C-alpha cells in the first residue's frame, strides 16, 4: 500500500492471474468429451468470449448457448429454404471437418445464429474470473 497525494492506492500483482487458453473450440470440446465433462464445456461457454476464425473480418461474441443438435442437424431457414449449418458452411465457406459436433449460438435480436465449433476459438487475453480448483 502506498500513500500518494491523490489518496491511498493498493498495488495488486497480476503476475499470478489465470487466463483462458486461446484454442479452437472443437479441440476443447473433444477434450471435455474424453474426460466425461460435456457439462464443463457448456459452463466454459457461459464464462468467456469466443472469436470467429472463418471470416475476412472476424468478430468476438459472448455465446448464448451450445446447441443440442450437431451442425449437420441444426436447421434454419434462409431465403425461404430450410438448410442445416453444415450445408450452409459447405456452400458458403468450406466443408466442415466435424459436422457431428454441436454449434455455439449467438443471440442477435430475435435470431439465434449458429456457428460450428471448428470455426471458433476462445478470444485471447481473457482473465479467469472465478475461483480455480486445486487440481
């Protein structure tokens, strides 16, 4: 603690602060599945921001939820036709490597936009704002 003319200031050392690792979401999901912790993935999605990786100008967002359906079964309507996320990405960007994995959804107005896990990653430089376990 230091006393300065403007008042009392407390200098906090952030050297031991934990940060989320910037990784592709499909890799994190597969690790959670392997460890039997699918609920851990859903919890993580509530706690951090993700960033797109498939656009020329990528953007970050706070996920609304993780879909129950895989990308090849997550359907929506576009231009009067029903399609699924996997087909849409194949026609617009490139074929998905993991169409059997769920999507992360972003709420935009009254719409839920679905993004496949392989085209998202944890946004960089995010502090973990919860108590860490001893493990």
